[in-house]
């Protein structure tokens, strides 16, 4: 496709903590300054972490991984807050909760063609 998501914003209580957390998941560090940080996902989408009062709840994005059981086990071993894996009709998923209480659904991949 000729389009992709450029930027997603997430309000967090502590930018440095969230930036480290999402890097631990596998996001690439791009930029960090007072009150803001930017990390990159595969495909070039940037997640912008902005200091503020987080509302918790669901993240404005979900994540997709190549090997869901392996990532689930790794993050569980690292002490991250992950739910059990939930089978579905199209995807298997689990829910990851970040330091601010944002819940992010993590899906197994069904990408077709080169990425």
C-alpha cells in the first residue's frame, strides 16, 4: 500500500520509564528530550511518548509479532504484566499492561508478502 501510519501518541506519567519499557519490547529508540520521546516500530511508525496524566485503558495501537508464544514467554520471564494467550478465530492474542496501566493487545502475525 502507498500509505502507512506515521505517528501514534501515548500520554505517560514518566517519559523515561515508558521509553525504556517500550524499547525492552523491541521498539527502536529515535529521540528523547524533556517531556517527550519517540520510538519506532517495524515499518517506520513512530510512537510518541508525551508527559502528562495518563488515562490508562487501552493503548491507541496494538502490536503484532512473528512468534507470539516465544514473545509471550520472554516477556513473562522478564516479569512483564502479560495475560494468558487467548486463542481466536483469526489470531492468538495476549494483553500486555505497561507501567501506566495502558493495556495493549499483542497479536500473532498474518502478514502477507514482504514487509
